[in-house]
C-alpha cells in the first residue's frame, strides 16, 4: 500500500463524512462479508417518543410514579416516558431509590411504593401477572413499537408504547449492501416482535434478526459470525455496542452516538447516514486497486 493512495483515500472519506482512524482501517474495510447493525439509534433515529398509553389500572398519580422511576435512568426509553409525563402536565419527582436493571428496565421506590418499568421478563420474574397486557403488547410490537410494562406494588398498571422513526436512508443503504452480496443483520436488546417489524420495514430478512440480546452478549454475536469464517463489520451508537465494535473486524460508530462507541470503533460515520457503509467499502476497494 502506498502511503499516498491511503492518504488520498482517507481524505476522500473525510470529505464524505467517513472518518477512518487510520490507513489500516481503510484497507481493512474491503472484503466485508457481513454487516451487523444495531437497531435503536443506528437503523432508527434514536429519538423515541411515547405514542400510546394503555391503562390497565390506575390514574395520573400512578403515572407520575412511573415517570419518577424513569427519571434517574439515562436510557432513551426512560427519557421518552419522562418527556411524555411532563407534556401531560404531570410533575415528575425524584425517586427515593433507583436501580437500573441492564437490558430489562428499572426498579425504583417512590413514597414507599415499589415501581417496576420495563420488559415482560422484568415483571414476570417478580411474579407479576402480565396476562392483561398480552393483546396490547402484541399490537404495539407488530407496529414496530417498543412496549414497556409498568407495575406498582406487584400490580400491572400501564402498557406504554414507544416509537422511533427509521432513518430515511436506512432501507436504501441495506438494499445496496445486499446487492453487493453482503449479509445484513440487525442486533438489538429490544423484543423479537418489534425487531422483526422494523427489519421488515428496511428489508432485513427475518432469519437475520438477532433480538433480546443482553448488552454483555452483543460481542458474542459478532464472534459467532466470525467463527463462521466471515469478515464482520459492526455498526452501532451505544455504550452497549462498544465491546462488539471493538471485537468486529471493522467497527463503525454513528457520529451522533456516545463517545464510548466512537472510541471503540475504527471508523466514524459522521452524520449517521448508513449509505456511508457501502460508500466506505467502495472507497476501500478503489484505494486498494490503485495501489496494486
Ligand atoms: P436496546 O438499547 O438495544 O434497545 P437495551 O438492552 O438497552 O436495548 O434494553 C432492552 C429492553 O429493555 C428495551 O427494549 C426495553 O424493553 C427494556 N428497558 C431497558 N431500559 C429501560 C428503561 N429505562 N425503561 C423501560 N424499559 C427499559
Ligand atoms: Mg443503539
């Protein structure tokens, strides 16, 4: 590889919002056979908002407890719940105690009440009956929304539907990669039904959806594809994605994502437009051709 052609290539990437951390990553990007895309914040905008609240039992005061439980969480879903409550004119207090349960939700104590907000698993593990939520869960999830359950003192109270918009260029980017014979996967901590609905929208086949992945297991999924002999690129934006970005043959971070993801990655996609993935691969091939 001549240093000049590498310099020209990285420069051209930078002009297009593709920042390679070094020449070796520009070289390494060619020949990628599988691309794993995180869902929230990578395929989607990452600005979730509450669209529906189904009340199973309870009132505005109960919803204020739910929002208070989310107040100290830094999860985007939590921010959506707090923003919604505030928009409804509900005052959201600080919880007396709070615990984030990674990949599942939050548990908090508010005025001596025990509040749980998160996945069905979070609630059922504490023996809470969630059968009253099944129909709403199914409906919201089939719409590609994340359905969050909320309980107070062991009673299911609300089903909260949260939606995030798919980026306008995600489908085009995925089509392009697939036309170049690259396998595209979606990986997410979100539930399977929601993930599959979003995958359908962007043209990722159902069998390439890896859902309900705990943060500590995202890197294992990259390794699994590598063990099948594939050269893997991982694309993500979150703190959760950092180990997977680091272990992938090429890690690509969304420029609007967390600093931790950007540090762990080899390439930064400045504007977060996924069409820069096939562009980066093309640039790499072109650079390598010129130097042979
Ligand atoms: P991802 O960021 O990939 O969607 P996470 O591992 O952060 O996945 O979360 C997985 C799931 O756990 C979410 O889809 C949601 O159902 C639940 N969850 C996590 N944190 C919260 C929270 N603060 N409030 C409500 N639900 C949560
Ligand atoms: Mg994400």
